[in-house]
């Protein structure tokens, strides 16, 4: 069953097209980060939820499950602090991090 056809609750994000592109680029960069010498995922392999979030976004959806939002939040927080090529996207990454964090908090409030 693909990530886009799962039948669980998901939370929509309100993202501008430019922010969707930045999110797509960040997630893809994290997924494609070099692996061990033998090609196997190392300890730093991204969680499966990040792959599912990328699949949803790549398929045109901006609605994510809580574990996908949490995985995106972790990646965005890491990239927000990066001092490399992500400097140019810092403002967009910060907006995305706020949006994802707010969505996670809203989902947690709805469950409580």
C-alpha cells in the first residue's frame, strides 16, 4: 500500500508553491545523503516516515500523518541550523518548521 493511499488521519499543511519546493528539496537531500561504503543505510538513515512524507509531497499532497510531520520537523530543525548551502533557504526553512510544528501541536491537541 503506498503512502498516498493509507487510510489514517492526516493533517494538511498550507504551503506556498515556493515553500513546497524547498520542503521537497530538503527532504530529497536528506534521503539521498551518502550512505556507508557498502551502500547500506548507516545509523544516520532517515526514518521510513520521512520517505512516506516525501512520497506524499512528490505526489502533490500536502497532508501528512503525525509521524511524517515529526520526521519532517526533525529534518527542518537540522537544516535550519546548517551553515552550508541551506543558508539561502533559511527563511523558507524557518517558515516550514513553524508550519510543521504548529500542525504537530494541533494534532496533539485534537487527540488530548
